[in-house]
C-alpha cells in the first residue's frame, strides 16, 4: 500500500444469505483489555435487552 498503512492479514469472511452476499471484516484493538469472554457476554446481554428474551436462572 502506498498510503503508509501497514498491510494486514485478511481477517474476514463472506456469507451468502439468499441473493445477498455479506462481507465481514474483523478487527480488534491491540490496547483493549477486554477478553473474548467479555465481548461475547456483552453481545448476549445486548441481544437479550434489545429482543426482550427471557433468561434462565443459573444452577
């Protein structure tokens, strides 16, 4: 690349749903301290909040 940016690995994938193809690129901050588990829990909690899903109690 001639614009001074470092060349990065292709961290993404494509997904075809019906006649639409989605291109998803994945990137993470190198300075963030959140773990993968933290990120996944955030996504699950947000999905529950937005969609009003019920949550089963922990055993």
